[in-house]
């Protein structure tokens, strides 16, 4: 039986970025399939009591920075603590990823490329040309996919992913869902691995 990990994330979320490749490594190890589902985090926050970074109290913002430093150092994942283009909407990249998925392309590397663009390369993923260029760098036809990403059916899928996340109890990113179990945050990947073992991994 193939295990599926529903992976709800945000391309401009540092925590999604920090866990992305480690999740892929676990999926490879346990022969699991990842379904990456970019979601509208602003809508999720508004319906679940979350706050965007600039609305959080100073103490919470200060602790977030400490945690970013800890996890950057612990994982060895390169990132700028205060990237040039952050906060930044991720919708253009998210919709292009969905268009690529619908065209039959694997999207985990593309998603990682958009995250790396924000957190390591200081690029603006809210800029059309940048979004297209990053897709081209992944060997895709960025222009065609960007045009397709503007279709109503692609936006509908994006909204459906967000609706699904809310139905399943997702309130932040990244959230990994295996069967009926939710794991919020890249710091829960040890528990993701235990779940993969439980449901039939190696």
C-alpha cells in the first residue's frame, strides 16, 4: 500500500522551507508519496485565530527569530534571517505549481526552488518574470505554465486545497497529514517518521 502525505505549505514560510527536503528524504526512505498542496495562509489564519508576522506581539516575533537561528544551525539549511522580499505573497508561484502539477510535472523541486528564492537567493516571488524564470530554471516552460496558472480552474484548485486544509484542522504551515493524523511544523518530522513506520514503512 502506498502511503500518501498531504503536505500543506506556504512558499514564503521559513518553516516550510526548513522542512521541505527532510520531508522528501523521509518519503523516499519509506516509499511514501507526497502531495504538495500550497494554501492561502491568510485565509487559514483568519479562520483559525492565527496572525501574520507583522501583527504578532514583539515577544512572539523575538522568539520566532531565536527559533529560526536554532533551526538554521541545527539543519544546516542556508537562509537569510530577514530576506529582502519578506513578507511576500506566494500566490503567483503557488498557482504555477498547481498548473505544473495538472500538466503532469513533479513539483517538489519546483516548490523548493521558490522557497529557496525567498530565503536564500533574495528574489521576489511576487514578480511575474521572477516566477517564470524560476520555473524555466527547473527545466519547465515557465511562460506557458504562468499563462495556464491564470485560468479559473487553477485558482479553484488552490481554493479547494485551502478548504481541504481547513476541514482537516490545519492552522499553520507546514502541516503534514497522514491518514487522520496532523503534524504541524517541521519540528514534528520525527513524529512523521514514526507514523510512516506505523502505517507500513520500512
